[in-house]
C-alpha cells in the first residue's frame, strides 16, 4: 500500500500520516529527500485493506492511496491507464507518431556533430543524441569531450532545431548538463544507480532510461519508479539489448520487452537497435522489428565516418544508411497505423 | 576444406580421393552413411590451399572442393548465394511471399484439428501444424495421440488442401510419420540429436529445424549441415526463443537471429512467436516484428479453445485472434515488399 | 497423482485401474511402452486426494499411489528419503566414498586408451570413461571410432579392472554398446532425447545423465524420471556446466546445482569439471570445489598427450596432472568426511 | 600502451609527456581528475613499441610505461606477479589465511548489530559487514538506517575489535561513511558506476568490489582498474553470483570465477555464498566450495533472527549456523593448505 501525499503537503501532515501508520501497527517507510512524499506501508494483509485505505485517505494532505499489487506503482498502467505523452521542444514522444532520435555515440568534434545533426534532420529524425560523458569499460578509453561536447550539441540544436538527448553519469554534472540538454539519458550501466535516478526525479526534464543488460522488466519499472516518486513523471523507457551468450551479435535484442512494457506501463517505450544488435548491417531490420512490435520510437547511432569513430563505430549508420532506414521504418510505422512525427 | 563427391560417385572414386588425401598427409573424415559422400580435410594451412584444391578437383567423381571458412558449409550463403526456395504441396517457402503455418500444439481430437485447419485456411495460413508425438518435460504429461493424430491431420489436409507439418522424435517413427506428413519438424530439444538429423537427411521431404533454446546460430547451421550433408538440402530454419532469465515471458525471442541467419545462410527462416514469447496477448506484436525483421514466415499455435488445450494453451490464438494477426502481418509484409502467399 | 503398478501387473489389472480413473472423471495418461506401467492422474484437487488414494491403492496390481507435488516423482527425495547407492563392477557410487571416473574424451587408439586407463587406475580413479560415438557440433569433425573403440575400452577394463562408462547416442546402438559398457552415458545434448531415455530405462545398467546446457534442475530430474519410470532406477546425475555469456571459460560450472540436487533427489550427483570450466589449468580447483560442495564424485578427462587429442584437448589432464588433482581431491574428501573409494 | 606518471608529478611534466605523445602522432587520453596521472596511448602498432617505450620512459616524471595486452593493466598479474595482501585493522586479506566477513545484510537496530558482531567474532569471523545505505530494487523498500547504522557498527567494532565493511552508494556519502568504515563495499549494482569508483580510488581505505550480475570477469578487472588508476591499489574482488535462468537458486554462483580471477589478477578474491545461492540451507556447501576453489575468504550474511530481517532474511545464517559453517570452512581451508586468520 502506498500513500501519496499532495505536492507541498506540510511536514506536520506527513508526520500525522506516519503516526497513524505506526498506530495501526505498521512501519512506515518514507524515502529520504523526496519532494512529494510517498509513504509505503508494507505487509498489509488483504482483510485490512479497505479499512486502511479509508483511514489514510481521510487524513489531511493525502492525495491518494494506491493498492497496486505490482512492485512498481506510479509507472504501472493500473495507476495511469492512458499512454503518457511527453512533449519536448515541440516533439511528442509516446503519441501517435513514431519518433527517431539519431546521432553519434560520442561527440568527437564540432564538425562531426553538426554534419550528423543535419543528416539526422534531413532523414526525418526528431531529436539529436550525442555523448559528452561516456561510461567506458576501461579507464584508458576515450571518456568524452565533456563540457565542450555540450556546447557543440547546443550549436547543432540552434542550427537544426533538434532537441538534445545526452547521457548523465553523475549527479555532480547536473548543473552543467542541465544547462544544455533537453532530455537526460541514463545509460544501461546506471539503471540501478538509484541516487542518480532520485536526483533526476527532482529535475523538470524528461529522462530516457535505458534497461540494464541483465535487468528484469519489473526491475526496470522499479528504476523508473525511483525517478517518478521524486516528482518527475516524464520517463521514457528504452530497450537496448540484454547480455548475449551467442557471439553472433553484440547483445540480444529483447523484442518481447516492447509489448510487455507497453502493456505493463503507460510510459513511452523506445528501442535502441544500434546497441541491441551491435552491427551496422543488421540495425535496419531490427529497427523495423522494433516499430512493428509497438515501440514508440528508436534511438539510433549515426556517424559521418563510422570507421574513424572513437567509440562504437561498428554499429553506427552513415547518413545515407540512416535515410534508408528511415524510409523503411516509415513504411512499418504506417503499417501499424502510426505516422512519422510532424515535428 | 570439404570435397563434395558427385551424386552416385563410384566407391572406387571415393576410395581414390581418400587415398590422395592420405598421401598428402591429411586424415580424411568420411561421414558414415552419407549418400552423397563428402570428405572433410581438416587442418589445411593457407599456403597449401590452392595446390590442394586443384589436385582434388582433378580427381574423378569429385563435384567440387569448397574452402568455406565457416564451420558450416552447405548451409552457407558462400556456398549457395541465392535464396533457397522450398516447394511443398503447392506452397513456396523462402520465396517472395510470407508463409504462415498454423495449428494446435498437440492434436487432441478429430474435431479440434478439423476446426483449427479450417480456421487456419480461412485466415490465410498456408500449412497446418499439429503434434502427434509430443516431447514433454515430464513423462506424466500428455505425450500425443500418435498414429491417430496423423490420421486426423491427413483428413484435415484432404478437406482444406493445407500441407502438414508435424514433429518427429525418433527415427523409428519415420515409416509412420513419412506416410502422412509433408514437412518433418525437428523440435528445439532435438536440434542436436544428430542421428535423427542424419536420418532426415536421407529422406526427400523438407525439414523444419527449430533452434535449441541455448544453441548458437552457428551451431544451428551446423545442425542443418548434418541434414544437408546426407543429401536433403530442403531445410527450413526456425527461431523459437532462447532461454530467458526474466520471467516476464516464457522465452526470449532472439529477433537478431532473423537477419543474421538470412545473411549467413541461403535457407528460409521462420519465427515461432507462440513459443518465443509464450503468452497469447503478445503473440501478434512479435509476429509482426518477425516479418519486419525479414523472416520468410511464421509458425503459430492456433486452438479453438485454448483454455482447454492439453499443452501450451496459454500461448495459442483463437481462430478470430489468428485472423486479426494475419491482417496485421499482411500489412507488415507489404511494408517490407512481400506479399501474402498466393497458395 | 501417480499410480505405480506392480512389476508384471496383468494387462487386465491396468485396464481396471484406467477404467476406475475414468469413472472418477479424470483422463488417465499411460505412457506407451513402459514395462512397469505408471498411470498419471492429473488435475486432482486437494479435497479429493485422500479418497482417491484409498480407492486406487485398493485396486489389484497397484503398488502404490504417490502424491508428490514436485513435477518429478520417482527421483524425488520425498519418494525415497535415503541416498541411492549404485554398485557397478565392485565400485559403489553415491555411498560414503568419492568416486572419480577418468579417461579420454574420445577413444583414438588402442595405445591411448590403455595408457590412459593405467594412469587413471594409478591415480586412484575407479571407472574408465571414453567416447566411442561422439556427438559433434559439425558433421565434418571426428565422430568416434565406434565399435573398435568399444573393443579397446574392453581390453583396458580387462587389464585394469576399471568398469567402463561410454556414451550412447542412439537406441539403435544399444545392442552393440550394451555388450561392452558397464554404465551408459547420456550426453548433455541428449538430456531431452526422451525416446533414448525411455530405452535406457528398460536396460539393467546404470545411466550417467548429463545436464543439458540450459536445462533447469527440475527438468533434469524430469529427464531422470523418464528413465526411472521404465523400471531402471540406477540413474547418476552429472552437472557439466551451463551456457556461459562470459568467454573467460567454456561453460559456467553451476556449483549451486550440487547441493540443490542432493537435497531434492536421492540419486548420486557427479561433477564434470573438464567440460564445466573447459581449460586444463582450472580443472583441479573446480574439481576440489565440486567435492567440497557435496558431489559424490567426478568425471574428468585424461589424455596422455592433450595437444594431439582429436577432441577437447584443451581441457584434458595429463596423467601426472590427474594424479595431482586426485591428491588434492582426496584431501577435500577427507575434510567433508568422505574417503576415497576402496575399490 | 599506458604511461604511468610518478605520484606528484608536476603539471609541466604531464604536459611535456602529452606533447611528446602528440608529436609522435598519437592522441593521448588523460583521465580527468586522476591524482596520479595515467596517459593512455592507444593504437600503437607492434613495430613502434620498443622505440616508444624508451622515449616515454626517458621523460621526466614518468614512473613506468606498460605494454600489458589485457584491457586491464594495474590489476593484472603481469603487472604485479605476487599476490596483493591487504591489511586492515590487524587483519590480512589475500595472505595465507582464509578471512571471513560476517554480518547482517542491513543494520536494523543496535541490539541486532551488537548481537551479530559478537556471534561473528565467536565463530571466527574477522570483519563485520552491515548495510547502512541499501540499494533496493524498489523505492518503497527499506533503504537502510543511514548514519545511525554507522554509529551502531562503530560501537560493535569497539566491543569486538572487528573492522567494519559497509556499502557506499554515492560519492556524497563519502565524508560520513569514511568517518566510520574500515573497508568500502561497492555493490553489484554499482560495479560500473565509474564515478563512484574513481572517488574511491582517491581514498586510502580498501575497496571490496562486487561483481555485477552480468559483468564479464575482464569487465570486473577493468572496474578495479578505475579505482587503482586513481592511486588506491587496495581492491578486493568479490564474486556474488551472476544472473540465473533457473529459479532453483537466487543467482548462479560462478565458481569458475575464483580460479580465473586468481590467475589473471594479483588482487584478493572473496566469495559471497549468501547472495550467490540465496537460500540459507545451501550457503554452507557453497562456502566450502569457494574456499576449495581457491578463494581468499568469504563474506556471509549472519542475522540473529533471519525470519524477521528487513532484507534478505531467506539467505542469512543464524549464529549457530554460522559457527557450523566456520567449522566446515576451516577444515576445507586446511585441506588446501591455508589456515584460519590469526586475527
């Protein structure tokens, strides 16, 4: 049972709820640092539920009490039956149109970003991705251009109008990243970095949350919950491939995740075919599959010269390959009754 | 290096090739019981290759010598660049049109099979599947109706014209099964039952080979090789889901397998969305994804009354659900430039 | 609910039981070809159980009715609380002493087998393993010496007194293999080859059943059940590694399987450290771990000259390495209160 | 090629090295915020290596240039052939004696911690573990007592003399946690939280690094590298189970990881049998297996009353079970030539 307080509920109201929970014999768990307080009451047996809901909902400052049985609550379709549609810079994600985010894995130079941004725009992409801070397995690998990369991305946005998606690794980078980005990306390695999720939950920009390589889907929704419970409900889920034991591909695209997440949750769901299959030659068929399975869009790596990329070149599309992919994806989108984003 | 003898090469010709291989210092491996003899010469170093190919190809009875570096040879696209198109009972598999195979997991009764067959036909399915011999994890589970089931399937074929696909578990069942079926199905559990594969390689009917739940794609092609090396090149590959560590779905649909197999091999590739996702409500989106990814067709479980099915009821489509799936699949097929089978 | 008939129950007695099951409103499943008939009655609800057990146990020819809730019955410790001890050629498996089976992956020559057998004997091994028929991923790989290999193994047994363990791939090989072997080995690829298991269930020799690379432990016990339900209760379970996504090792040794299987089942449990880790240099520590975890013994690859082995050389121990492993394993065996086999 | 600067090398010395690298035609990567600067020079071809090593090693401020081919360098046994032995509070980890760390998953109360600490001490444990900040899949689960828990742990240390191991989730908690703990624990979810690793690399306390549930062993060593490259070489590796597709156990204990890590790296290696198998009844056999496989020690969950634990109660040992485990582990330690820690 989860008691959701009103935004701005007074501390005394929260205290009164906590007291009542304790009086009823339960240990209340209040998550530290949450702006909109949520009080979890665990271990409630079925016979008590009706009475307790009534009691808690009658308290001052309580917005609602939810009985959702899944381990995720705010991200559940039972909590919010309609699709969540997220608007960012004039683009809507999760609505009727398919949205494609394109751009390089890492921002490497001003020219690279600008050229790619124009190619993404020309191909029909609606947002620009690009890594400024890169989480790399090795400390000896290229770690991103940092602040400089953010400035290049901003210039690309100015020229093309494409909103920016960039990864955030560390709460300490928030002031800098928030100055530039339109959407925060949480990488697969950080899906369970709960402190980072909590901080992003207190921002007012959408969060693109990538699935961890061995995260169960309900764990992914619980990760989204860490963001949402802090007040930021604009979370975009992204399947990016799970660990593979067959070395034929880099990861295993869990295409099942698309319809499962769309049924379990109201949040938009994207597929990242670049990481999930890992080789340029198979990105387009997997992109088609993702849209056919019901994804709300794609996030795809595009690079003007993949063979010289500082990271992940083997899975990037060249501008003309991106354009071809978009043509094919558009036909699939139409076949499932969805159009290209009007931008 | 693989030396492929001509069909009907004389034993003395084979012997002469073997002698020559030995004279050159290699141990020849001739697979027992192969009608078209294939002699593998392993361990040839690069510098010797040109000379040896010339030498072996000049011997009498040799059809060709192949230097294919993959561990699979006859199933490789390097060996046979064009798509293999398999014709069975007037239906073509692997050609321009998408082919859908529908039917119950297990044949349970005459009425059940006939009703399902008509529904499959009405929905646009081109072949009828149905299990007569069921490999079940437990010896206490329903094991299939056996011979009786085959007769029901044959009656359904007579009424609808749909060719039959049924599983074969044991070489000893070959005389009985071959009397009825049009396509042999090898189940996932038997993908590495090499003796069964070898026997099917000596038959003249197509073999639908399901991927083992933890088989790498190259192992699947090597399994196909066991059939092909015996003379039967009509093998249909089928992705049916790999083992999952997320209990959200029954298996993990390896959608990546579709474009990989289509590139590596010339054989037709199907997807079984029923097993690969395992729940009726997600079968249709996964079916769409399979066709969008480039599959040549689907094999789908259909049952008039899934809640009473003796096996796998939770993943079967009812006739009207099958029809809806077909409508959606047809739109995807058109979007990727493929039509429904003209039948 | 499972009704187990007496050995040699008359057909009319079986019929009478089946009639009674049907009269009670259940569909009885009788497995075809079982010598000791077992009749499964599925779907019995709790409230009916006591009455039905009484009714069925009162019928003539019925040995017992079991209510075991696990999907495996005869292999369950609930069915047979004491450890099963299997005696073969004077060696006991599953008793207080640790038993080690050693020998080459494939029998390659008379000299190789004899030399290895003497090394295994000298090191303290109690049985000799050696493959005559090899299931190989590729049809172009060495497939074993067949009958000749069996004769070499028999000669080695004569010289050393070590009973033989060899793999059986195909029911058709039974007459030949049964003439020579003391224990049938079912390889990982065949764990779900239920027809093979059923045939072995009708023999009178122990069966060493290897776990499939993606088989759940309850599926392994269900596979054992296929053998046991036919009358042969002398099944030895063997963990041999599950599929790995980390290429650091060949497979992942599922060490957890050892205590789980020992608790769930009364059957002896072995570990195959050679396959499960896949590299000679790590075989000994994994062998130690297996015995420490509670395994009843080990099956280990030994080869006089691993670098020239026709299969799996990279995981074989040389005779002196085998001796060192045995010394270490003996110390671990003592530490867990078990001695070396008295032979 | 990796150029390691001396501790306290002057900025001008670092600049001079960078200039030289650029002059030679390479792009130097200097990791931001590293106290002991390390400059990676990637893409050096073999023929250039000798010349470049000479050139770079002759520059002022350079400590050494390493050519280690593995993707991890400082953690490689090639870099440091002898075992690393870590001393903390009078206990040595990685030396001849096996070290056992025991304690509750979460610190729940003063009484619980004190009682557990005395039980761990009595049983022969050498360090006390206890979670103050808990990373939980759900934001509604108990998240730890925080600062209060740290104070309870400190009191337990005072009473028992056992050094403390506690998890750190967030660099922002460092000031508080560092005041109390003796060893920082990085949980499995944070193994790839590179920013956290970097911060811990700048501390002077040992770091117990748990393997991510789908991390390859080389990725784990690369994670260790993130800590070591910052100057803190006191890293303890810990296998804690990888994701399992068999629900028989909570995770799959990757016992192979023990000998592999001990060969590849000089760092101490522990096993956490509590998480890796996940059920109390199997913790002891897996603990024995870990030590038999060559682990330098164990980290085990102990709770005075597991059935009332706020987290992970189903895998905790009671004090008497801990004592029994220790008796058995001691016998295994002796069998592999290692003693209990003298403390």
